[in-house]
C-alpha cells in the first residue's frame, strides 16, 4: 500500500486536499509535524509522496514550502490541488464566544481572519500554531480558549463551533502540491503547469530580463513569479516561476534549454496538470510542437545548402 504524508496533524486542510486525489484514497495517510518533515519523509523513502501547501489566494506563498523545494535533495511536483478554505472558531463545549481570551491557529489562518477577530474578539490574544488542526487540538486540551480551524478539525476534536465562516475574504482558496522523489513527469494534458526555481547570474546586467525573454520569445506564458532570499547575503534571490506548458512540449523544452544557458542554476520542480483544467489549451501561433519541428527542418535544409 502506498504511503502519503501531509501537513498534520489529522483534520488539517492538507488532509482534506489529499483526500480529493483518487490515488490517496487507497493509501496510508501519514500526518507530519511540519512541511520540512513531510518532504524529508519523501526524501528518506519513508513515504511515496507528500502533499503540502504552497500558496493561498489571500496571504500569498508559503515560504517554507518554496525554500524546501529550492534547496536540499531534489523533489518533483506531480499534482496540484486547489481547495476552498472555510474557517470556524472552535472551543470546548463549555466555552462561549464572549469568554474567549486566547485564540490559536496557523499564521496564514490568523491573517485570513484578522478583521473578524478585530471586530468580534478585540481583547483576545492570538498565537501561532503549526497548523489549523494543531490549534483545534490545543483548544480541546484547554491550552487556549479557541482555535481557528477547518470544520473537520472541530468535529474530530469534539469542539463546539463558536462562529462559522469567519474568513475575511469569501471564496479564499489554498493551493497544495504533491511532491515525490524525482521521476518522469506525468503525461501532458494540454493544460499543464511547469514550476521552476531559477538562480540568476547576479553579476550580469539584465539577468532577470534575460530569464523572462527566454520564455516570452518561445510563447511560454508566465503565470506566477516570486522571489525568495537565498540566505547567502542581502540582494541574492532565487526566483520561483510557474509557466503554462509541459516539459514534453517543444516550446517548454527550448525555454528550459535557454534558461540553463543564461542562469547560474535552474531547478526543475515539475510539470503537472493544472488543477481543475477543462481540457487542452491551444498554444499561441508559432508555438506548437509542429511549428518548432517545421522551423528545425527549415534550418536543417539551409545548413545543407538547400536555400
């Protein structure tokens, strides 16, 4: 039986997201204390894959996930899941909303409920937990008065829902990625994402522009770019890119080759189906595999003297 790790403990949004994958329903699910622990379990061969959060529509990226994917022993992303996120404030059955003085949750959850907390519990002290489920566990143990968590975590911990749907932004979603040890990418679907960590040559003028040009001239659409410090010294960054396309496609292959030439280093994080894709999306004019094959054949004829 396959084993899949996820950001634990049980009843986190990560577990909910993992259970949306058909392959995970037949697997043993292993909660991990944090994102590094989940991904290290993959690296060590203790589990086959790990599902971890990477981005939220309100608070942006999850830095620890980006850092883990950019450094250390390489992993590849093979799937993504986008999960709608609904928060509840949960406490022990004897707790009432006016009595809440301490609240715990994951930092991203606290940030997404900041306005609600300010308006409804202005005197309460908020503290960070490793996950929303850990916050529910702390509330059940009496360590805090209430936790901000998923409805599932409240139910599993026997907590009363003191307030429902408390997120400041309705329709918020969190994006999760399923990471494995390096292997061939899933077959292209026509609507795929390729994720990269790009280390630019800092001593080269226009280095970032050169990166973007390698993508643009080949018809590769950049859907997300974000920088993170490398930890070497101030001013040194790694850029995370999400691009539309698959490594098996000619345009993406040529773009990756170009990036390899102009960058200090490029880490391939994965090519995988876009969550919720409705079918193939046509590449821009001149960027199909046929267009690249035709151009290569034309160049070969010129080199052979067939003008």
